[in-house]
C-alpha cells in the first residue's frame, strides 16, 4: 500500500537533496526517473518525488511496506522547520481544493 505526502512549504529538488544528504539519503537514478520524477533512497528504503516544470516538488510517495522512508520527510521537516502531511491527515487535500475552486471562477 502506498502513501502520498506533501510539505506545507514549497521545496525544490536541490533544497530537498541538500537536507537529506545530512542523513545519507541521496537521489537514486532509475529507468523510471525523469525530469518530473526522481527517487530518493538510503540504500534500503526509498521514496518517489514529483516536481513541476519549475522544479518545485508537489508530492512524495512511499510505496509498499517501505515504512521507514517516512523518516526522510520527518528529517527534512525538522531540518527546515516546516511541516509535512500524509494523505491520511486532515488538511492534506485542502490546498488542491482551493486551487481547483480558483480555476473554476
């Protein structure tokens, strides 16, 4: 089972990787990597990151029983003094709903 995450502040790939480097998490190149998606890993756990054309990361996904990968986000949140939410948290979808409403007006 997968879980989606996001931060309450916009981050770009360089900011994310700089913070994660402190705990030994690096970008892991795969055949599925692209301009808009990349994998981060500590060699045992992994998480996918998804960014827009401007390089701003809009989502993170932990797949399968890879539960320790959530610690990657916990570290970044602590290091950069920001919060992260999972799709199971209240408020995770709120910003998307607001964006959708603004587009409809």
